[in-house]
């Protein structure tokens, strides 16, 4: 498989952080590396999330609905 990366960035979202983080809507308490790529032969779209390690908020796997559909 060969992929063309169409988007790559650190993505922030409002997870279930500390009480202070939850009380302040301006604090995005979770983040991961978000990569969106298109497979070359099938043109399938892939979304890859890479957790950034300790103390980066809620794991990306626990917040897929917020990451994939942030305005839903």
C-alpha cells in the first residue's frame, strides 16, 4: 500500500480533564497527532491517530466520536 498524506497536525480536543480544565471551556486538555491519508490504488481514506505519550489528556481511542465528528 502507498499513501498520500493529505493532512498532518497536532489535534486538540476537549476531553475529560481536571475539574479546572472542565470548568474553563477555552482549555483544550487532550491532544494527539492526527494524520489523514489516501491510499493510492483504492483511494480509501485513512485516519491515523497517534497518542503523544503521558499527560496528554484523554487517550484518542476513548474520544473517537469527538475527534471524527467534533461538531456532532
